[in-house]
């Protein structure tokens, strides 16, 4: 698998939504519904995904993935149909992501084979499970990872 090492160490995973008419993504930080109820962080994302269709004029404040700039917009400017997307950052204050995630993999020495991460496993957050497929594999299966990547993106 040709490529380069982008980062070594801990990552910060942030969750975002695609813009409807722009090739960019927003990491929501705040949402305000029509009654000025405020939702922050995970609660903002939850409000947008659960009730966004009922509040198209809700105000959303967040960070653009492409530039790191703070942006305010109406919820109807985001594409809720694409679902939640996950982005990997080197740190909390990094202005841009290292990559958009297509999958999450836990390397587990006790795993018998490559497979889906069990539903009761508490390592991934609820949002990570909603954003990408989550897998577990023993270290011996890592050489097969490049062959699995095209199937993960399909």
C-alpha cells in the first residue's frame, strides 16, 4: 500500500455534516432552534440529526473543515441526508483534519479474525459508530488491510 505516515500517536475524532451546495463540511458546535433553545457539542449534532427537518431555519455555529474558520448558517444549508461524517485531527487545536475517516479498526491481540466490532463494545462513541463501520482484527491480519480498503469504501 503506497502512502505516507500522516501522524503517529493519539488522534482527535470530530464529527461533521456536509454542506448542501458547497464542497465542504461543518463541525457543529452550537445549534439554536426556532424557540432559541441552545444545543451544544453532541447535543447539537443530536438535535440536528433527530429534529433538523422540523427546524430548517435553526441557527448552527461551527467550524469549516476546509479552513478551520468559524461559520454561522441555517440548518437547511447542511445535507442531513448524507449523515454524520468523521474527521481525524492531530490535536484539539489543529486547524484542519489529517483525513476523513472511512472506517475505524481496533487491533486486538485476542481477536480470532477480522470482523465487525461487537455492538456492546464501548470503545467507539455512538457518533463514531454512526459515521463509519467499526472493525476489530488481530495483529496478524494487518498485512491484509490494503486488500480490504477498497471494499470498505464501497
